[in-house]
C-alpha cells in the first residue's frame, strides 16, 4: 500500500478494488495529489484529495483517501495502492 501517489502511469486500487474509467473503462491513470486550504483566511489547514487522469480518454476521477483504523482490530488499514505500468 502507498501513503502517497507518484505521478506515473499506473493502475490504482482502493481497498484492492481496481479503479476504471467511467467513460471508456480503461484502467491506466496518472494520479495527482491536490492540496487545498480549507480555512481562508486563517491558519493553514490543508486538505488532501486526489485526481486521476485516464490515459485513454482524458477523463478525470476525483476521490479522497478512505484509509482508516479497522474498528474490530484497531489496526490502521491503508486503502490506496498503486501498481506502475512501466517499471
């Protein structure tokens, strides 16, 4: 699992479910982390969300990181995974 995405052609997974394009069903994306200040003006409270650009049609999927502690075991469960197409 990854704690941040690298902006390279890759297949993306959330909780081991592969992300596919909503338009063309292609599965290769370039992911980007996007930071936004949620308190303007004020202290810097930065919120991170993600965008993935389909390499077939250019459609952009936006999502957040659903990683969280497992309620039963108390162990933190990473949701995001990235598999590079070209190593």
